[in-house]
């Protein structure tokens, strides 16, 4: 696993240096510690059954 940090370096984006898949990220959000999981990496998740809510990260 390799790690990349954008801009303010508060969230660590973890990814495979070989294939590029980014399974998760963790760090400090505005409300405290946070973690994000890329559900496309989970074998038993059917993406067609999920309700997707788009968020404008700039205005959040």
C-alpha cells in the first residue's frame, strides 16, 4: 500500500502502487477523524442495489 496526500495533507489516500486501486482513505475531517471505503473493492457489494447521493464537496 502506498499513500498520497492532496493539498492540506489531512487525509491519507491509500492505493496499490502496482494496479492503482484506491480502497480507502483516512484522516482528520472538519468534524474529527474520518474514514472512507471504496465499496467497489468489496466483493459482496452489488453496486446496483446502492442509493448514490452526490455531494458537492466544495460546499459541504
